[in-house]
C-alpha cells in the first residue's frame, strides 16, 4: 500500500471496534494510572500497556484494521520524537514516522512478540533515522541549512525571514522584460527626431545641456522636443496596455533617468 494512501485511509476510519479494549479496561492492577511516577507503578503500567499492545496486534492480524489505527495514534508522537532527536528536521522526522508505520503495517503478520510492540516500533524508527542521517551525511547535508528551516520548535522564524533583498521577484522581472520589449517596439514607431532625442536622454543618459550641444539646438527646444516625444510614446504604450490611464505622470517615472535633479532638469 502506498504511503499517502495508507495514511488517508487511517484518517477516514472510525474509532476502534469494541473488540479492541481500551487501555483503561486493563486495570487488574490496583492503583495503576498513566500518571504514576513511583517505580513499581511505572513497571506495572509498562506491563499493562504491553498486554494491550499484544491485543491490538492480535486483532490486526485477525483482520481488524481499526486496531492498527489505535497503534498509530498511540505511538506516532513517540516515533516522531525518535526521528527528530537524530535528524533535527521536522519534515524528515514526520516522514520517518510515516515510514515506520508503513513498515509495521507490512510486518505485523511476522511480529512474534519476542519484544514489546513499543520496542519493535522504536527499533524500526531508529534504523530508518540512522539510514537517513548517514545518507545526508555522505552528501554533506549536515554542513548546510535550508533557508526555509525554522530556527527551533519555539521560534518558527526562518533564515530567509532575516535576509533583506531588493531584488525584484521573478514575476516582476518577467513583467519588466515584457514592458521594455514593448517600449522598443513603440520607439520604432516614433519619428527619427523624436527617437533620436529620447535615445540621447534615456538610452545614453545625457543631460539636457549635452543634448543641446550635440544637436545644435537651444536648451528650451531640447526640453520641448523630449516632452512631445515622451507624450507620443506614452500614447503608443497606452494603445498596447489598454488598462493604463494616460495621465501626465503614468509613464514619466519609467522614462526619466535616475539622476539628481538640477536647475536645468
């Protein structure tokens, strides 16, 4: 049975059938409770639980799948703790716990009872955890740490939460590339004079004074030509991106070079 299917089935099953007695019914030893702390009571409780586990195994091997549900309920937390104590990773420990019960589900028919069910499950979880540990050790995983790994059980923050980044997201980068491609297409539809002056200003990042000197025109003419060229380019882009409002500041921030403002700017 596949791992995911097994645990989906466990989550859908009803509580254990009446044929499987609860731990409370094994109260033949007076004064024993799960909260017992003195040595004699702990030994008595351990024997009591072993008897109950043996009954669960017998019922499961007789065809009662609900008995296995109770085994998982009783020992899943312990198996997780066994795995986590060695692997120190919640996801790995959870997977080892699941694998432990898959092995148990397949092997309970051969369980002879030479040891207690708890000891048998503990051995399975320990062996799986050791195998996983050495598998990662050979691949130097012990020398690395996932950025998404929590600092600890009491601190869910991750390393990635502490790393500030101004880099755009992949979605933003893709949108920028698409927009720049459209700008290039629309630039090609401008007149030669408008395309030239925008290339000098935005492509080559030249100042108004340098452009005036290069083209042999006045500073005022440079500013007016750039303004008209930008307005025409905005209009072409609005036709491409119909959802963008053609307001006076809609595209200015995309076309204005990032230079300190000056009296000529």
